[in-house]
């Protein structure tokens, strides 16, 4: 039976491929991408922008699963190796919540804090906002109160309390496709009430020779604690005359004051170039949502949605990523 | 010589491929798509969003033919098998109409009513509206009066009078790319004067767990009469942050009061996934415009434009499609 | 009791003031404007953009009456002199129509054709369009079918059949505040089915030294038959950086082919200058909707809405107006 | 010296004028409006959208004071009679906050909760949001943490805890002029952390015969506790082709569950009609921000900003206002 | 006969009123405003945003004259006292230019450089740009080449060469109502070819506690040479939810390097408050276009257009204005 | 060592492929496209919209080189055959210019005039405009003054003086993605001051049966002098509901009065159809920026950017291109 215990160090089941010869990027793609492609199961046209965590002997996840209605809902899923996923055919039915067919749910993140797993996602309650739920077994999910007023997206919890408080990153937005957006952090004593909102970092970069994140930014996977600070992988967006392009970047935040940005990549780490990234229902999207960290080896498996169509994987070494971020940093 | 008689039942020349093994959709693609690809004839870069009907021993059609001017005009075409088409190199020159180089013509539909074939299309006369013409031989075409005031698109005639009146579906719009749109039906005693306009169905669906048709909808092929009602195949559109996505849906309308929707698919039947649908001059478009129905066998060949670039074919069994529509219906 | 007979010639009750000394305009304002001011009756904040006709010994009218809901509905009204109006406190309840609280009604016109009075107005039925009704006594009103599909405003009937057909002017629009708009004319054998839509005239004028009607135009009062043609008073709109400005203009249409414009004023006849025109709920609006014509004397009393707030009156002599239109004409 | 004690019942200094003869509205204007007109003091061009409370022997207030920079800042002010105000020439300098010249402050509300006065306003911290401060003497103001993430406006505290929690109304918005907006309520144990956000009521009304509040709504004065529930005066906005019009409305909220709307006026109570309301820097604005309640007599003095230019006063009897709201209610 | 000689010092005909008692502003209004009101002459509805210069024994000017076409054209005019103006009934017909009825002309400036008067204005040649002409007698005007490519407005020449070059301020814009705009300066050896374009100053001010000029700015009268630098009076614009508000500001530019801003008012000097400024065809506009300077006395008469409807006058002492600008300056 | 001399006639190193059998277009693609593909060198993700010229024994070029910052800068490059390019890893550092990290540089053109090479590009100096520089060796580049005020793009110099003046084509635009744009030509005596701006040709074509260039147009390679006139290759853009499509066209301008258009293709010559054109960071872009002309043979190698991602090559014979342009011309 599955038990909510920590994955072993140097886990042989950790999803991983070494950097290919000739590849110079600090982040590189899984060769078998997408790991969850188009029409992965009956009546489902796409699974993407989803979250995974170590769980029991393997991995569990919460997946943005798009049926032929194109209405986004969350499904639980399981994998032994992080690559081959069994997704539940039915969406998660949250306890403590009256079902409402108009409530969409997309772009989940999952974090383990102490002995519980918390989900955050963009939920629709008269406008998109950050919804929350908790589970210990990925079978029964209890919905909690929404963290924030609308309009908000990309809510990402820190994996532990800081100074006795819970912390959550988010990106206030509008009720449409949001052509702007900065990252904030908020604090809570109880995961219900939130305050002490601080600006973490802004979109922009054109005064320091950057365009890739000039339109909006949003936090991605759960921040990873390192001796250098919290490693926050995020997405940055540029608007072209033919639409947005979403790329991956990274920042390092102060461990105790996570609204302080110590370093921030002045360039993207991964941008849409593969066919499954440049073509699909929303072309030119690389959208990181989750990362697995094999602490003993420093290996990092970063999951990202591609083109709002499929789920992909990329890899990095945490130390390399930290070094790169420090050496190619512009904080503004 | 070609004669305007009905095609035989169980016609061996009916374009058809059985559902591939493993395919679960109620509508499936022709394996040789596109049937009319890029640059199909000299000086023509694309033929798409076009209409075909049984005619003589084979099929005739009216095609949106885009030369290197990218100006849309209609060309007649002929085929013995519905797959291999000979398109006239010159656009249709309508009698009863002074030529005007500023009058575009696109997205035609063709219907046989009694002994005559009627064309409807989006014509430009100080704004897009529903233009009409008639022919008996697909060689000489007489233009009729425009049915409606601007701004309108996707005018689709019913194949017979209902209660002594002609009926036409249409989608009132604006003079641009129209980020909204519902389907109406109008009546006429003479195909010249139109009135008794009724709303048939609205875009939307977000309160019943759908997003695929939330932006606009428009009728596609000529409605098919069945014992259950008029089978109306249509397109539904969602706006993403990187553009519209056009998918195929279906509804069943009351035989005598066709503004009454009996059933309507709560999900799309076909959505852009093939390369020729996701990439082209207008990416992510599946736009059904015509259907051939082999009544004895219930086979249905649905023609659709892909990516405003080429002409494709898909198949279904009418009975399956009706069952699916009834079993996956949300009327709102 | 009131009888629907024609008003006598040279009616002493005709609302009239001679042109003030020093006034040079071909159209001049009533000195007691507004004739129906703010808060004219309990619970009503404004009456404007309304229509009047001779009726019985005096005048009857249909009024856009705005209560504190600001929801526009139509009320009947009565006057002996065209200046002092008794407005019914309750909105018109149309027979032959299921009441629907979401159906607004605004900007009415009224015309007598043969022995019946016809109302046209902008009605909301899943989008603004031209609604119609008829009455013989201004007490009982029977709703007819909408003339056109949405989106349309400013539907104006001609006061007699032309070539055996009814004719209606209208301005196709969009579902918002419509930053464009031209005048069309349509024909009907029965006031139910409409066709043979023709463009009458376009907004514009910047190539012939005009800006006052560059954004949109719409027909106003019922066209007045004269030996020179149909005298059509209309509104022209310019968009400034701080909003639209609505002014009054005139055109003369061919008697038999009313889509042919013989003359069209190259300048406005009246533009917002009085305080009740420049200030109000929609500043800078002069919106003519009705005209009384005293044929024996050639006197013309033109009713117009001011600033979407109150009802005003202006005067002209028909012959002067025709001469002015011919002498200051630019047809484009 | 001023002492923060409650004003006496039936205070002779209460600002008041009885309803004028002939006035039928449940709310009527002060005859000497504006009480603070244009250029009320040196270097100040306007004071509006401001808040007052009983304080000591008279009244204190926090005022949106616009100097010739047109940059909005808050100034304290004092009055013995609620009509004649002495405004401090310098803006409030908040303790516990590093001054930042880019931080604007506008549309304040003030509430007394227990022994302290709390200010809420729209503050700019990388986007408009609800800022907060407290004072006991209106001389020293301590800034507190912002309540919410951007983008938010019209934050209004309830005057007492409900079920042990503080409650605040607010209207999430965007970073511009916000063409939409609904009222929410949030809860806090400590005035720092906020959660349990509930939708209170939406803009709209077109399906129940209203247009005056179809574009956006926002809470105004501090809710007034009555046996019928919380009396919430608010503003509703309609967008015309020439801009927004802001009017005053009212609702009654459940005493214990203030997100439950018991009654809500289906029409406005006051709309821009006076010259000082229809003309000014933002024409056609009536914006209520504060109300004084003389409990023994039921008299209510409602302060509102007019045309973003001056400060005005209107009156009502609470019981009349409650009766009117109940009798003219549409909850949607 | 009129001779183009300089006006005498301390000219008794200089238009002037001393600052009224109680007036604290550095700029104050003429008590008889508007000096050219609505309908100042037959067929003309407004004259505004116009330019005047000393000429002969009195003053000459070039006026934006709006007939009932609302098409802007330039008319010459004459005055003995700068208050009472005789405007030519016919627009200026430029020599050296083929007449084109689509070429509008508005917002002129006039400057004397050496023995010639130069006009600059916003002319329409496939987009608004800076047109130029010259005259010595205000009777014959020779059109010169346009200075810049579209899109540009508010071109203002300096009154003498600087370092051997002519200098012109301008505000690049777009082809609509331009919701942005900064002031640049360009140089020319010959008034035909222009280059060495430098940014002078930007719109904005929100980081230094200003909003009045946050949307766009544009130069107004011809810069006035003073020992402190070039005194440039300009307009600054804020966008409110109900439109733009245009106010007057001032800056002092370096005498030799006029792209260097030495001082710039951190607040407006005059903002729409009078009825003729807040109401009209474009409400809330104060638009300075010309200034007369009585050097011996330091008196300054600043002409400005009000509400795109009429011509007004305001006064200041140059020294006061310079002191004010220096003492209330924020350069950004 | 490299010397700035003209390339030999009939140069065997000229990049060239004959028209493939079956290819009917007057312009055809290089079979090895893209010649500079994705990630062509370390830290560079794309090189496109770039300019090449004969230089020394081979070719030199200036390249829009996009690193992972996505900030566009110019790099010099070298090639012996026009196909295999060595791009400098560092961007060009211009002398005579203070470096500013906010100044982007993109879409360069290069022309040799007499003994010097001139660069023009879209540079950002408080808005996009036409920046210029000169070099003789492609190693040292001296920046010159910007030619025009913002907002401008696609500045293209003629390769020799005409009537003693330098001439430059450009396309005035706005500060965003510019949904409009026409081509102008300006003159200069010294490459510093520019004037005598003339409209060359407008976007459009819908009245002459064209849509491909209806949204905007911009000059491409340096015009090629022929006996028929200047051959100007340009891009034309259509806006679809899913974005812009950029195609290639051609015009022939009068040799002495290059603002006179003698012929202009009524259709495109090349439109996005290859995968590298339809997919990439900006899908559906064919953007010609440079052409090599082998005068003795009439061969033309046209370089174009594809999808804002890579650099491609196409071929034509000049005589064929001129004949085609003359035979398929519509000047409007």
C-alpha cells in the first residue's frame, strides 16, 4: 500500500537523463518528450501544466486534464518512475465543497508541508483566484478556503513555514488573458487568512537588455530550499505581434525574507523550440509547474506544460542552475 | 452529360473510410488528408472552407479558392469520387450582377432544394453579409439578392421548405474578426425577403462545464433531416491567449420548429490536432462546411477547411452521431 | 374621444416659433427648450429620443422614458399643442408578446401608413435590433416580428409604399457603442419579411472637407415626401478624444429609388451648443427622432433628444431646408 | 481638547436639512452643495470622495485632497457642524511607513471600531490596493499592512466584529479604469491577515430591468447596523458611449452573514443631475464615501464626491431608506 | 497700411488685466473670456487653439476656424488690441500647394524669425504631421515642405537660430487620439531638412507625485527667451475614466542646448475650471498655443483654446512664472 | 586581408540554385533553408531579418542576433559563399555613442554608397526609430544621428544619390505592434537632416481584389537599380483572426522620382508555407531584408527572416521579377 513517506535518497526510480553531448544549456529536454502526449486516455485530449511529488514508493500528481469539453479540471495520477503515469479517469471531487459545474480548475501545484500535501490552483469563483485543498493520500481531497480575492493565478506555496508563517507566491491578474503580471508573496498563520503581501519581482527587463519576460511573469514549481536561498523556477512571457511566448527562468530568493530577490536570470533557461512546444492549442508555451529534486545527487527533473497540449520533462543539476543564476543575474 | 439527379443509394463512389482500429471518436479523419492541399493548382495557394453536393454521376462543389492575392473568390469544381477534384481555374462570374473587384466571397455552402442548387456565402457589400445565387448546372450561376443586412456570416439554408417557408441559419457578426456570435434562423416565402428571425442557440457553455464553444458558434454543413430532427453540424470557437481555436460540434433541431434545440453536444467532435489543422495561415482551425450523406448506409462524409489552408475530410455514421449528440447533450 | 384622422392644414395648434432675429441657421431652437426636462414626472429621470405624430385633434407620441433604473422602455403620451405632454406612467405593454424583463426598448419612431400607426425602435432580443408594433389608438399596441437580425439600430419606415413595397431605413451596428455605421434601406411586401437591402449612404466625409459625420450616421424622423424627393433628417457623429458628438444633418433621396442620394448636407444643421445639449448623462448629443410637418405652410417642427437627458424642439421651413441641402451638398 | 467619545444623541450640530417640499426621492441633496467646492484652500484644486466620522464635540475626517499636481493624497480635517471643514494643509504622514513619492492615496473610508479609528483607502504599491491605517486622535496615523494583493479598490470595514472576526468589503479590479467590478467581503482575526473571501453581489441588472449598475459596483460608506441588517450604501456605474455615470444605490446585508444580500435597490437613489455633479474633472459622478447617522432620530447625512471635483452632502431617514430598499428590491 | 515692424515696448494696446485680488495662481484668466466665443461669425461654430503675433500697429494671427463641417482649416485674422479679432471669412489658400479637400489643418503656431513669419500646424497628408508655411504680410502664404514624417503634432519653432540651426519642438504621435506622447526637438539648416532629433521631456510624473501630465505632453506657444533659458509653456494631459483633461504647465530649457530641461513645473498652472473650459465639444481642455510678451514690463498674455470650442486668454508676469517654475520644479 | 571592393561579375561564389522543375513561382526557395537555423551558435537562439552585402572576396553582413535574453542586437558576420556564415559572438559596439543597455537594435539593412557601407535599423531611443551607422570594414562602426523622430521602422537607403540627394524609404508606425503602415521616402543632403517626405505607397488593395497587403507594408532589401526603375522588394501583411501573415511583394519606382510607383505586384511573391516559415517564435512570417544581385547574369538572391526565428534564402532572376511585376501590377 502507498504510504506518504519521503522518497529515498538517490532513488533509482528518479526520472533522469544526462545532458546530451553537445547540449550547452543548463536545462535540457527529456528525449522522450512529451511524457504525456495528445489524447493520452479516452475522452481526454490533453494533460499539461501539472504537478507531481514524491509519494510512497513512487510519485503522485495532480493533473490539469482537458476532456473534449476543453473545460479544465484536476485529476489525480500515479507513477512509479515519474514518466509513465496512470491518471484517474474522473476528476477530483473535493470534500467540503458543493459541486458547481461552472468552477474550472487549472494549473495546479502540489507541495508537501509536514505530513500533508497541499494543492493550489487557479479556480474560478466569479473570477480566477487561488484555490486550495489538502490530502494525505491523493484519494480524498478536502477543499480549503480560497487564499485570495480574484483575480489571481499561479499561487505557489513554500514547502515549509518561514518565521512561523506559511508563505505563498502568486501573480495578481485580471479576468482575461492578462497582458501584465508581477510576482508577490503573502503570509499566513493558518493557511486561511493571508496578509503582509510583498512584491517579489516585476515583469520587465528592457532597461537591462532583456525582452523575454517583458510582459508578465509567474512562479512555477514549489521553491527548492538551498544553502544559497530559495530556488524559484518561473515563467516569463513576451508578447509578439502573433501572441505570447512563455519561457522558463529562475531566481534565488532570500531564505528568511523571500520577497528579497538575490539573483534572477537575465535570460531564459528554456524557450519553445521543439515541435510539441511551438505547435498546439496555444503555440509557443513552456510552462513549468513542478520539479522533483533528488537531493543527494542534486538532480532536478522539471515538469512543464507544452503548448497547453502536453506534459514534458526537462532536467538540470541544482548546483549548475544556482551557479548559472548567480552568474547571469539581473535584479530589477 | 451531367444531369442534376440524385446520387444512387449506397453509391460505390461515395468517399469513405471505415473508422480505424483504436479510434474512439464518433468522427474520424480521412487518412489521405488533406484532400486538397497547399498550392493545388497554378496561382492558387489554398482551397478550403468549401461546399460539395452530389451532382450527376458524381459530385459538384463551390470552393473558396485563394490565389496569391489572398483575395477569396468562389470557383466551381467537379469530382467523380468526392476526393479528386477538378477546380475551374476562373472564379464564378455571376449573372445578374455587375462585377465589382472589391466584392470578396468566402465560406460557401450549397444546397439542393427541389430542382435547383442554391449557394450562400459571405459576400462583401460594404460589410460582410450573406450573399446568394442559384444554378442548375454549376456552370451558369445567377446571383440573387443578399439575404440580410450586414454584418453576417455562415448563412446555411435548410434543404426543404418547412411549413411552406424557406429557412436559413446565420450568425450575425461585426465588421472585423468578431469575438462573439450566436446562431439564428430566419424564414422566407421567396428566398428574397426574410423575417421571423429566431435565436437558435448561443455561444457559451462555461456554466455547464464547457469552454470549447465559449467565444462564438456558426452553422456548418446543410442540416441533415433525420427522424430525430435536423442534424446540424457546426463550429464552436474558444479564444486562447494566442488566438482562436475552431472545433466541430453537432446539434439536433426540431423538424418543424428548427429554432428549438433538442440536443447539443457538450463537447467537440473534432478539434485541431493534425499538423495540417494546427499549422497554416490561420492555425488551429477545423471548419466544417459541407457533408455528403449516403442515406441507405447512414455514412456521412464531412468536409472541413483546415487552418484556412486546405480542404479535409472526416467521416461518421449518422446514427452514431445522433446517439452521441443525445447522450452527451447540454442545451443552454 | 380621440380619432385617428389627419390634422387640419395650417393647424393653429402646430408647435411653432419663428426664426429669431439674428439667427442665421436654417434650423433654429425652440426658446423654451427643453420641452420635456429632467425629472418630468414621478420616478422618471428623463424622456428623450422620442417620436410624435398628429393624432386626433392634437398629437400622440411614443417616448423613451427612463426611470431610476435607467432601463429604457416606451411610454405613450398625448399633447394638444405638441409642447405640453402627458406621458403615461406605465410603459406600453405590447400584445402578442410574452413580457421579458430583459427586453429594453429605446429610440422609437412612429409613422402613419394608411390607417395604422407603426412603431419601430431598438429592441433587445439577444442583441439590439429593430422591433416593430402597430396601433390605431395609441392605447393598444400589437407587437410584430422584429424586422432584422441583430445588430441594428435606428430603423425608420417610409410613410407610404413605394412600388408596392414597404421601405425601412436602418443602421446595422454591433453589440456595443458602435464606432461605425452606415444607412441602408430594405424592402418588404408585408412588414414581416425584408429583403433587397441597399446601401443608402456611408459615414465619412473627410475627403470632401467634412468631419462632423465621420464616425457614424443614422436616420432620424420619418422621411418627408417633397417634390424634390424624400427629405431625410439624420444624425452624424464625430468621435473626439473625449467622446462622440451627435449633430443633425439632412439628405434628399430619390422618390422611387430611395437608396439613391440626390443631395446631402456637407455640414450639420444643428450641433450641441446649448447647455441642455452639452451637459447631461451623455454629453454633446443632438438626436432627431421625429418631425411634424405643417404642409400648407411648410413649417417643420423637429423633435430631438438632448444629451440623452431631455426632449427638445427645433424648427425649420421645409423649402428652406431643401434649398439649403441642395446648395450645400456633397454626396459621397 | 478633542476627545474620542461618541456624539450625543439628537445632536444639534448634526448636519441636516429636511426634505424640500415637492421632493419625492428617498435621498435628497443639501441645498448648499457643494460643501467643499473648487479651490477650497491655497494650492488645492479639489477635495472629494472623502470620509467623516463623529469625533469629540464635532467631526473629524480624512479627505482626498488634490493639489495642482493632481496627485491624490489624504489630509485630515475637522468640523464642528459637518459642513464647515478645516482641512490640514499638509497630507497625512503615516508612521510605520517609509515615505515614497509614488504612493498615491485616494477614496478613503474611516470607521470607529471599539476605541480606535481605522482608515482604508486605495493606495498604490505597484498597483492599486487597499491600504490601512489607524489613529485615535486624527493627528497621528500609524500605517498598517495592506489588506489585499493588488488590484483592489473601495475597501470598507464593518464597524464591529461579526462572529469574532473583522469584516471588510472590497471590489477587486484591474490596474486601469476597470470596466467591471463586483463587491466581495473578507474576514480577518487581526486586521492583518484576510481570508474566507465571499462574493457579496455582482454588477449587472439587465435581466431584471436595470442598467444603472450594469458596469461595476463598489461599496461606499461604512455599513450601518439596523435591525433589518447592514445598510450598505454603494455606487453603481453604467458605461455610456461618452463615459461612465456613477449613481448611488443601497442594499441590506444579513447581520451575521454579510455576504448574504437580503435586499438591493433595483434603481439608483441619486444620480448626477446637479451642475456640480454633471460637470467637472470627471463628469457625471456621484460617489458616496461616508455617512453620519443620528441614531435617535434616524437622520442620515451621506457625503459624496461629485464629478471628482468637490464634496457634497445628501440626506435621508434610515427607516425610509430601509423601507424603500425592501420595496424596490431585486437581488441577483 | 500694415507694416511688419516690431510692436513698441510697453505697448498700451497690449492685452492685459492685472491679477484679481484674492487670486493666488501665477497664471490668471482674462475676465472677459472667451475672447472668441461660440459662433463668432457666420457659418463658423468655433475658433480655438490658435496663434497670434505682434504685427504692424497691432496683432495678426492664424486661427483654427471650424465651420459647420467641423473640418479644421486655418484663417488669418487681425486685431488692434489682441482682444477684438477680425477673422477672414475664407481659409488661407497657400501658394506652392495644390489644393486638396482632404487636407485638414489645425492647432497652428506662428513665429517671427528675422523678417519672416512662419506657420507650423498639424496638417493631414496621409496622416497628421507638421506642416509649414511662411508669410510676410499675413495675406499671402507660401506653403513649405512638411517638416516630419507622420505621425506628429504640436510642432513649435524657436524664434531664432541656435548655433546656426533652426530648432523645432514636436510631439510624435499616432494616427488616432494618441494616448501617449513626449516632446522632442529637431534641428535644421534650412527649414526643409531636419535631423539631430533629441528627446526633451517625457510624459509621466507618477514617481514624483504628479498625475496631471501622466498621459501626454505637447509644446504650446513659441518659447520665450529669458536669461534663465527658454520658457516653454506646454500642455499636460491626464486620462480619467471619462476622458482626457488638458492643463497648462511650463518648463525652462537650456538656451544653447534646448533639449536640456533645467526646470519643469511639478504642477499645472491652469486647469479646466471655468464653464467654457469644462463644457464644449471636447470638455476639460485648456490648450495654450500662443503668448504675447511685453518685454519691457514682463507682462505675458497667453492665448489658449478652451474645450475645443472657443479662444481664451490668461495672464502672467514672466518673472513670476520663471520663479514659480524654478521653485516648483521636478525634472524627470 | 579583406578589402572593400566590388565582387566580380558572374561570381562563382554567388549563392544560387536554379528554379526546381515544377516550380512555377517567380521567386523560389533555397533547398537548404534555413541557411541560419535555430541555435546557430552558443547562447544564440536565432538570427533573422538580417542584411548582407558583397565585401572583399566574399560577403559581409549585419545580423539581428537574438541571445537567450531575446533582446535584439546587431552582430557583424562574414561568409565566403553567402550560405555559410561566421557571426561575431559579440554585438557591434558603435563608436560615437554612449552604450545604453535599453537600446535595442533590429531588422538591419546595409547599403554601399560610394566607398562606404551604411547601416540602417530599428533602434530604440524612447520609441522605435531609424538609427544609422557607417563602416568601411565591418569591424569598426561609427554611429550617426537617428534619421527620423519616433515612431518608425524599416528604413531603407537607396544605393546612390538621386538628383544630388540621399533617399531613404521608411514606414512610420506606432510604439507597439502597429496594425497599420505605409511606405514613405525622404531626402537628405548630408545623411543627417531629412525632409521632402513623400508618400510612396499605401497598404490596402481590397478595392482591387487583394488582401495580402491590406494591414501594413514595409520596404525590404536595398532597391535595385534597373532600366525599368528601382526594383523595391517589400513585405505586405494581412491580419487574420489568429495573427499577422507577412509575405513578399515587389514594386518598381521611378528612377528620378522614387515616390512615383510605376508598377506594384497585385499578389505576393512568397508567403509562409514551409515549416520554418509557419512555425517559430512569430509564426507565418516571410520578411525580406537583403538581396544580392549578380548583375551580369541577372541572378538575385533574396535573404529573408522566417518566423522571427531563422534566416532563409530565395532566388529569382531580376528580369523575370520585373516582367512579373509589370504584368501583375495594380498601383493604388
